[in-house]
C-alpha cells in the first residue's frame, strides 16, 4: 500500500469534496466504506478514521443498519409532528397559540431590532395585499414566525415551529380561509397586525401582548362561528383526510 492509499488526511479531503458535490443521493446517503475505499482509492481504515472526524464535526451522521448520511443527525422530533397534527383539533391549536404568542410578542417588544420591526411592517403589508388564500397563509405565517424569532428565545421558537407546522397543514389552511371569508376579517386583520407591530416598535410589551391576544381571540371567534354554523366541516385533521 502506498502512502496516499493509507493516508487518513487524504481520505478526509476527498470525503469533504464528496460532501460538497451534488453526487450524493437525494436522501444524502453516502456509499459504504468499502465502496468509498474503492472509489477514492484509499484504505478502508483511512475512510473509517475520516468518517469519524466528519461525524464529530457534525457533517455526517450514522443510523445503524441504514448507513451514513450527510448533514446533522435529525433530532427525532419531526417524526412525531405528523401524529401531533393528525390528533389536534382547532380549539386545541388556538388554546396553545393564545398562551404562547402573546408572550412572544411581549419578548419581541423588548428584544426586536429595528430591522426586525421593519420586516414585520413589510409582512403586514404583504398579507393585506395578497389576493389568494395561499399567499395570505404564506405571509401570515411568516409574520407570526418573525415575531417569534425576534423574541430571542430558542426554546420558545421550537415550540412555535411545532404550532406553525400545524398551521401549514392543508386542512387547517382550508378551514382558516373559510373562516376569513365568512367573517370578512381582511381589514380587521390588517388593523390588528399593525397594532401588534406598532406596540413592538414602541417597546411596549404589555400592549404588544394584549394586541396579539385580541388578534388571536378574533380568529378563534371566527372559527367557532364557522364550525357551529356549518356542521359539515370536520374539526380534526383526521376527519378531513
């Protein structure tokens, strides 16, 4: 075996180049150690050592029985989100939002940067100017997440992202849009969004939290009214699929 074939540093450089290329499968799975050894013309021992370095750096991860994959190891939480979505009804979602998002608005009023506030105003405008349901949902979700992100609390943001995953569900979006149409809340929503951002811009946590609470209560009321008038609309995602 020549020096190159047995050199772990050489193997590491080659593997880094492989990770930067577009030659991996869509799921990011790497070839086996044997295949990598043959492909890169280095020993399996050098490949194994190089992979250990890449794993320690968080550039790859391994699943026993499945192989080695590019990127960071999934935290496993996403595997549970679909079951959470399927087993959650509208009122549960709103109960959680009413307790989480006013707190996020309060923290945003303390911690949001000037650029964050400017972006919030842009998103409020985009929501109001959207002419289709998909656009309104897209920008509405972006506004609420930007407020959550501006709160500067990663754990809160993780919880919010689970809630937002429910918001992205097609059945949930359909019900929300029907509630908007039935209640004709477009102008009201614009005013409420503006009030939330105005309070954040003014560094007024109490007003920001209350503005967010009033906004979510309006949505909750619209959802209750719609589901009570139209008994044909199922309340859970399971009934809609």
